[in-house]
């Protein structure tokens, strides 16, 4: 199990792409990765299961597609129309 906390923080685009390659290689070798990250492009690109937290509480979990379609995630992170 590899634990990573904000590994993309401070990285340029090309460096992030290299990080993604390394993470995918580790996954293909059977490595489990626990990733804490705010870069949603990286998260959606690398992760196959997501857990979304809001103020320290579980909001939802699922695949990247399920998370992107989640009304709860949209409301929490994008706000709601009034």
C-alpha cells in the first residue's frame, strides 16, 4: 500500500503527467494506492474508486463517473443555483 498526500502539489503540467505515468505503472504491478489530492484532473485520471469528504465527513464514494454525476458533490463543491 502506497500512501500519498498531495503528491501533485507544486508540480508543473509535465511533471504531473510523469507522476500519472508512475502511479499507473505501480497500479499495473498490483500496488494499492491511497491518494489524498485536490487536483481533480489527476484524481479522475488515476483513481478507480473515490471517497469524497466534506468537513471531515464522508459525503459519498464511487467511481470517477459516479462522483462527477453526483448531485451531492456538485452541491458541496460547486454550490447550488438559487
